[in-house]
C-alpha cells in the first residue's frame, strides 16, 4: 500500500494525470537540465578530441609515436604494433628569402616517408614541381612559412643549416607547399630529402628512426624495444612543452566542467524547493492523513532525481550526437579563415572521452542528491493547520 501510494504521488509530480501547468513545469526543467548537460558533454568532447588531434599531428609529422636513437645500420625489431619505420635526420636552419628570414626545423626524409597515414594529416596544395635540368634540391614548405617569407612554389630560398657547431649554406627551390591544419606545427617545420642532410653533415646531424604504431600502448612497445638495448623516446618527451600544455588544458577544462556541474546540482535542489513551496497544502493534508516525513521526502526526492536522470540521459545523448557531427561545422569554420581560429586545429577525428564524461555526470548526480536531501529538510517544518485550507 505504501509503495503504491508513493508511485501514485511520484507519477502525479512528474505530470502524469496532472494539470497542464504541472506538465509544463516538469518539461521546462527537463529541457533546461538537458541543455546544460549537453553543453558540458559537448565541450569536454570537443576539447579532448582537439587535444588528441594535435597530439596525432605531432606524432605523425613531427617525431613519430616513438623514436629510436641509433645508427642508420641498426636493425629495428619487427613488433606487432609497429606499422612503419623511417630513418630521418633533422637539424635547425635559418631560411632566407629575398625579403625575410626565419629559424626553422629542417627534417630530412626518404621518398617513402609520406605514406597514407601521414598524407591523411596534411594537404599538398600543388602538383610536384618539375625541376629537370636543375641541380638545386627541393624543399617542402608549409603555407604558413611561405606566407611569412613571401615565396611560393618554384621560388628559390637559401638555407643556413646548423648542426653541432657546423654551418652549411645551401640554395634550394620550393618544390611544393603543405598545410597540416595546425599553424603552430606548420610555422617551424620544413622537409627536405634525407640525402641532402646526409651529404652536408654526414654523421654530425641528428639521425634517428621514427616509428608509427597502430596502438595506444606506447609503453608496451617501448619496453620491448628497450629490452633489445635500444634508446627509445616518445613523441611527448620530444615535444614536452606541447604535451604538457595539452594535458593541462584537458584537466583545466574538466575542472571547469565539474564546477558547472556542481552549480547545476544546486539548481536542481531549487527545483525540489519550488515543488515543496507549491505543494505545502497537499503535504500538510498528507501528514494529517498519517503520511510520515520519510514518505513525503521519499516522494519528492524520487521525483526530482527521476527528472535529473532523464535530463542527464537526454543531455548526454544530445551532446554526443552534436559532437559526432562536428565535421561539417569545423569545415565551415575552416573555410571562413577566421584569424582568431588560425591557431586552433579544426581538422580532427572525434573521440568520446567516456571517463571524463562519467566523472562530470557522477559529480552532477552526487551534488544533486546531496543538495536535494538538504533542501527536503524543510518538509518537517511545514505547520499542518496553518498551511491547510478547508473549502
């Protein structure tokens, strides 16, 4: 009997067999909480996806997932998760155009370097330049560097390459332009043929193997390589500042989302307060008929938490669906070439951070439960006769 009464009262508070005004109030609160939850889920999904996209750019184009620092004749073990091994060389160089100069990172790669994985992370803007009859080596510039130097495909630039206190000047021709979609990476990275650095610097340049993996288990593959006596580093060690900033940004945004979830939990307690204030007469009548405070509090707690859980489910689904359709929105923003967005990556795969979302929703449910329980203390303070009207 007690259970049936509780279910009947909960149903009426949810708007079932109730007035149109009660239904509108419940629907309004469901909509409001759902919008907040959808915004929280979408924001976290966007930030985490963009951070992973930036990390992927640096891993595929900058240094590889893992780097093996060894001589060129070293045999790299064929492990299960290693999908590509490339011998590369790098040095730093001043690059001169007729009007400007920049300090850049010059990376020497072989013709097989730009495989399908790497080509998916950049766009080559022109067809390769035909330089038959020219002895000048070609280099691959980013559009960002080309704009700063005021040069284009086919123009000549001079490199003053620096390695281990050695300086080597070299005249080159811009063979093509690339755009990775992330300006911070593009602004200091250019590519040339591996043989150019090998010829100019011989053993003085920084030569290492770049490894691409098909798994996120970098530590496992790294441990296997180190067991073979190889010196191994990961992309985040080679780009420590970038990796640290990405992780700090993710944690900071997660912290902000948790604070917003706490504020949302407080708002949900206000819903229970409104319900109690509106139903003082009904609560007084129930108590006069023998219903105890635990029954009344249980009805209102269950009502508010059902509204909260329904809103959380709807908001989470809406936020994830919105995030999964980010592609068209980001493409639109990229085409607009908005200067304020030039340093943000607008080309990345959407990743759903289930753990982060679970943490945000757990905090929201926990704070909502505690705040609702706290607000329901006023049920016992309702004076019975003064709040009851006899008509």
